[in-house]
C-alpha cells in the first residue's frame, strides 16, 4: 500500500472554500502593505523571498482569526494540526501552485495531465496513469490558478485568457507546464518533469540510457566539436541527454543556450563558467503584421547570440523555421553546437528537418534543406522508449541509434552512416543463440574516427559487437524465441 505524502494528508483536513477566502484576504492585506511601503507599485523593490516572508506572517494572523471565529461559532476550536494544514494550503494558493503543489513536490511523478478541474491524472516512473482527486472546485478556479502561476513566472507577457489561450512556462522544481483554454471545451494542462535534472553521461550509463562505450563516444564527439542533433519522441529523455553531453564541454568555453522556456539550466549547474542563457518571449496578444506584439522567437534570438562571442550554441528544442538559422550556425561556426528535435524514428529525421526548413519561406526547397543538413550536422543521436508498464513491465529509455551524416548522397539527400544501432538476434557460427539488442551497439566506424581519437576516444571499443552492455535488455516482449538469451522477464 502506498503512503500518501504528509502534505496531501494535511490538505484533506482543509475546507477549500475557507482556504480560498483566506488567500484573497491575505493577498489584499499584502498588496496594501507593499503599496504603503513602495508608494506606487505593490511589490516593487521587494524580492520574492521577502514577499513570502511577509505573506507567511499575514497567513498565520488570518488563520488565527479564522480559528477563533470558528471556535466561537461552533464551540469547538480547530486542532493545531488543522490550523497548520490550513496555513500551508493558503500559502500554496498564494505563492505556489495551490492544490497542484503536492504533485509537483512528489519526485516520483513524471506527468500531470488535467482535462478540466475534476479530471486529473498522474504517471510515475514505471507505473501506468492513475486518476487523482480534483485540483480545483471549478474550471474558473483552475484558470485563476494558472493565471497566478503565469503572473509569478516573472515574464509579464505570459498569460492565459481568451486573447492568449495558450500558456507555456517552467514551474519551480523544473517541471514544464503547457495549458490551453478557449480553444478547448475545458482548460487542459500538461505538466512534465525532467526526473534526471543534473545527470552526467556516467549517470546515464548507470540508468541504462547508454553503455560505457557509447558514453565515451558521445563525450569524444563533444570534445571534438562535432555538431549533434538529439532526436526522439516526447518524454524519452532528449533534454536530459543534451544536458549530460553539455557536461563534456570544457568549463571555460563561452556557451549560449536558446530555449522557449528554460529547461537546460546550464547557467545554474556550475560546470560551465560562462553561459549566456536566452529565453524566447511571447507576445502580449496584440497582433501586428500577423504576429503578437513584443514576441521574440528563438530564430530571432540566434543572430543576437552570434554577436555574443560564443564558442557554441545550444538550442533546447527546434520546433519550426528556427531550424534554418540553427543549421547555418552549425555550418559556419567552430562546431560543437547541439539541439533537440521531435522525430518518431531516426530515419525520419532528415525529412522532418526538411519540413521545418520549408516553413522558413518560399525561397527554401527540399534540396536546399538537404544541403543545409548535410553541411551542418555531424551526428544524429536518437533516443527510444519501450513502455511495458501496461503489461506489468517498465519504461525503458535508451539511445538506439547514432547516425553519422557524411555529406550529400543519392538524389541529393544527406548520406547516413549507422555508427550505433540495434542488433538482431540469431545464431552464431557455433550454433549458439545470440540475443536481440534494441539498444545501440557498434555497427560501422565513423568516417571522422581520427577526429574522435584525437579527442581521446579508444577506437578499440567499437570492435565489440554488443558494446559494453552486460546483459540483454529485460523485456516482457522481445524478438527472441523461447530458450534464447534475450526475452521475457
């Protein structure tokens, strides 16, 4: 039987209507107090920690008044535990994420999916989705909560309303939120956590994402200043791998990161001494020449980034026409830049890049997109997930392919060399069953092997056909026949 977090148990002691009313009272008192101090704008010149400290004191006073009033009206005073629980819930409503907060605080939760206030689902590592209690009493209250979160984000341009029906932001603790309203029948929210927030390549070896052979290869590729694109579907661990590979960049290099919402946080992790973090800016809802006023896209940030004397540029996720300036940076720069891209299979990546390039403008063609790709990229690293939680198994996330881009090939498309890829099972020359391996294992040495050797890579590691995986991936469903070495757990 699972044990509920204490905060959630205490939350069950609280009447949500009472908590909301106290939150409004404290918010008004805090606004009045800060306005009296600052004269013009409430909170100007008062940092967030100071505001929270003042808010905490006002909450304690408000709860004490409510407790006295409740005792007078009902002849029974609330317990100290109930008062403490009420104060915590009011604090969460005022300064954090309200009734969502216990789920944000649970490190095991990977996804929170909200389809209206009373249809809420969570998923934990290696567990299927499960439904949980409502996070608000009405959709209007849920929207109010989201608007509060947007206000606290620090970017005044981020909001949720009929004129701005979509909201994207990063929450405290590293979770990413995407919300929609107005264009959907109810407010819909998806919140995702990067569970591996500060992992190195060595940590990913321990987690089974890569083996030590591939970790050494990827580290050498970064040191050799190869341009890398990490691909895969949503939630497979692209950002975690990108962050781990960035840990191989020499600490004194000056690096720029460009993201729609900060997720990499290379400027806070401490390994790199000079990071210029840039975050795209949403518009304010007013349309000027077909776009929101004040909007700044990643593609528009790239030219300014190039004037910041950066040795490498890292784009957290390429989603649209910014792929063209990104590829040009990779082509014209010193090398060593990285980005991520959504793609279902590694062999779809080239066409996916071409699709995004065509959004750049009428002057772009498939052939030009292919040429840009061939000239810019050195490696495509594809991350795969096999999810067997529905049949009692686990979620397995791992690098399945490392493809080298070796210039233009047939029909003007980029030529790809499979350096690491899955290996099918079978029978060896002595009649022994060979396991089937979906994870990336050495296939063909890269054309740039000498560059990697100069960066410290041991080419002998590529001679082992199964890399340094110690055993087959433990799958409940595999391609190996009964009696083989791979297969069911």
